[in-house]
C-alpha cells in the first residue's frame, strides 16, 4: 500500500470516528439539556402548587371566619 | 506510587477543566486558525506551484490530484468551518459534523504527513534532515490537527 493511500485512509478513519463521537455526544448533550429543561419546569410547577396551597389555606380560613360570622348573626338576628 | 502521583495530579486536572483565558471558549480560535491556514495555503497554491512542495500541502496535492483541486478543496473546507462559527447555535450535531469533519480530515492528513516525514527522515521535496529538526518544524500542524479534533468534540457538547 502506498504511503499516500495509507495516510488518506487513516485520516478518513479518524474523521469517521470523530463523526460518530460528535453524534453520540450531541445526542447525550441534547438529552441532558432536555432533562434540565424538564427539571426547571417541574420546579416552576412545584412553586405554583405551593402558591396555590397557601391561597387555599387563606380561603379556608376566610370561609371559617365567614361561617362563624353568619352563625353569630343568625343567633343574634340582623 | 502510581496512586500517589495521580492524587497529586488531581488538583491540576480539576483546575485545567475549569481553566479559561477568556469568557469565550477557545475552540473557536482553533477553528479560525485552521481556516485561515487553509485559506493561506490555497492562496499560495494558486500563486505558485512551489507551495505544493511543502510537506503538509504535498500530501493533499497527491490525494486530491493537482494543486487547483487542492486549492478548491481547501477553500471549501475553510468556508464550511467558518460558516459553522457563525451558525453555531442554529445547527444540529449532524450539520456540525458535516461542516467541521472535512477540515479535520484535511488537517489530519497534513499532520500524518509531518509524522511520516519525521519517521523517514526527509521532507516531501526530498530534503534530508535530522528527525528532531523535522519534528520541531512539523509540530504546529500536528498539534493543530490534534487540538482541532478536540475542538470538534467540544463543539458537539452544548
């Protein structure tokens, strides 16, 4: 085999390996960034749920207060 | 013994991973350097056939079959690599590979020609020199080929 062909073949082989490696790392990287985006979304939703739970607690307290007030007004009259 | 050496090297390796000279990644400068080098080689090949006798270019002329074809190939691989630099965040990993791998292949050919010249003890034009002389002369192209390969892999990681 002539040295020129050998050099060309080795270069092509190494380039092909790099090509495959870029596809693998690119896919992994895309998956990793997708997972990161999902984690961010989950965090947002958790914050939203926490906010809603707080608001729910406030509304329950308000409801109890109004029920007590209503009961008192019915007993005492308007 | 080996473990002790590794333990001592570990802080340096950890520092190297986070080391950067500027805010920008350095891979783009390697790609830019390779593109400018190939454009310069193409220009010199068009200007004079004598440029084709240098070891890194001679192998390309033999592979691509003539200095005009080589000049055209060099311009194409340079332009595609430069195009990658300006479309970095819009291309897929497949497009990235198609834009950068051709230039890497050309660089590897030049680097391997430099290694072969070192091993056989003479340049492509037949000038005989001591192997350390040839190796020190060809080292920039060889290292550029290696660093370019790393830059391509680095570029594929988001």
